[in-house]
C-alpha cells in the first residue's frame, strides 16, 4: 500500500487531481474492513474521495448471484447509497452510518483542510 500512496502523492504533486473511490458492503466486508478502507483513504489524502455501497443491479451478472438475498424489488431502491440485499455481516444502518462517517471523517480533517488551503494559495500566487 505504501507504493500506491507514494505514486498518488507524486501524481498530485505535478498537478493532477486524484479521486479515490471505495465500495463498502462487498461479501467479505464487516465494520473493520470498512474502517480500514477509510483509514487508507485518509493516508492517501487525495483531492477527492467517494464512498458507495455495493449494489447488484437488476440485469447484471452479479444480480443473479444475489437474487435470493435481495430485500427490495423496487428499482428506485437500487442505488449506491442503499443496501438492497441481506448482507451476512452488515446491516443497512451499519452501511449508512459508515458512509456518513467516511465523508465526515475524510473531509473534516486538518490534513485535508491544509491541502485545500495550500492549493488555493498556490493558485493565487500563480495568478498574481
């Protein structure tokens, strides 16, 4: 993981913004693996970070694997912010709370604010 972090920091240093995306609620996930992903995201400290819930959409091959576990037949319930199947280790509330916690903990960190202000001042000095 350190190799990836170093690479991402090098890419951002030359001015390319990085967006990390994490999916919670995969078959082997539990609260610890979700927290580990969030901790990794904070270590990367990318310009943007996004968190979604694993969703087996109707009509996709993965849907067939989860068909017996699906808890809603309404298409509007199928989104990346809503758990639509019976997960073995995580509840709908667990994942909803983890998504909220991830955004809050990621974007309200001192390291993130410092990075944003540093970029703002860098842009101001270039335009002056």
